[in-house]
């Protein structure tokens, strides 16, 4: 099964405390694999802006470390590495483009992203469907669910438009046997909840996002040592 309702690795014991603002972290998407242990399928470094039991905000500036699954690409638009064939290796690269701010409210099945070029907000509003974030000793773990919700224009005005993105990639996972149809439907149900929240312009779309911009002197964040390691004992608690 490719998708999980929760991150498919145990939480560290004792639990990791919230990170202080300015802490460098890595946000990882942990992928289930049918014949091997779960592994990070995507990782991107960033800097903590806010972290508490209720809210986590991470900023990733251009040039920050990033890694994605390596291997033969397949599926719609050729963007996905064949999910049943992935051997656990990665292509290590860096984040390109404006700074991205990721906002996650504790327990929700998504994070909301916006981009800032140093002067103004640019691009669309992006709702990334995923497992609730789980703290690791080096950052946050989640699991990307392929389906997204995108808003264009200004929330609460006649310009505001909301649509789904990458439902065909989710369906591809079902067609190749990487996920059961029941899991895809569970994810689509969460997508409908998020789509409705976008349509209403609910929090955090109506929040003051300027409060979540990183300090001007925050530069690129490298991937930390051990970013591939999912064993919490190796970096936390002995």
C-alpha cells in the first residue's frame, strides 16, 4: 500500500520538543514500499519560523538542499518514478525559485504553501494533501498523497478560483497497483474538505502571511546529516 493515514514510522521516544524559530530542519515525505522498509521519497531543507503543538511554519529559500526519488519516471506527464520499482535511491539537488512558506496546523491532512520573491507574494495558493506532520529529531515527517488543491486570484474576491491538481497522478497509483481504490477515495474525501476550505477562504488563507516570512538574513539551508535515516534512536535518545 502506497499511502497511509499516518506517517509510517514510529514517533521518537521521548517525543521531540517543538523547534525554536531559526532552527534548520528537513521536511520529509515518507513512502511505503511493498518489499522494503519505508524510506524518504522526498526531502527539502528549511528554517523554522513557528513551531508549537497547534502550528508549524517552515520557510525554504532558494538553494536549500532537496532530494527526490531517483529512477525511471512514469505516469502522467512523466513526473513520477515508477512507485513499485523504486530502489530507495535519490537524486540530490537544491530548491529553485522564490522562497516557499509551508504552513501546517497540527493534526490536519494538508499544508498550505505560498511563494515570496523578497518583495511580494507570487504564484498560486497551494494546498498539499498529506499526513499530519510528525516531528523527527531533524525536522518533520509527513507523506505526500499526490492530490493537491490550488487557488488562483485573491481569496474572498470575484477573482478567486479553486481547482484540484494531480488527480490523474493519484489515479495512476491505483491503476498500477501501488494503492487500493479505497485509499484514493479516502484521499479525495480529504481533498473535498480542503477544496471547501479554499472556496470559503478559511484560515490560513485570511491570515497575515507576512508574519511568517523568514528574517532577511536567512540563506539556503543544507540537508542535514542523516536525512535518509528513519531510525529515531540514531539521532535522538541514544
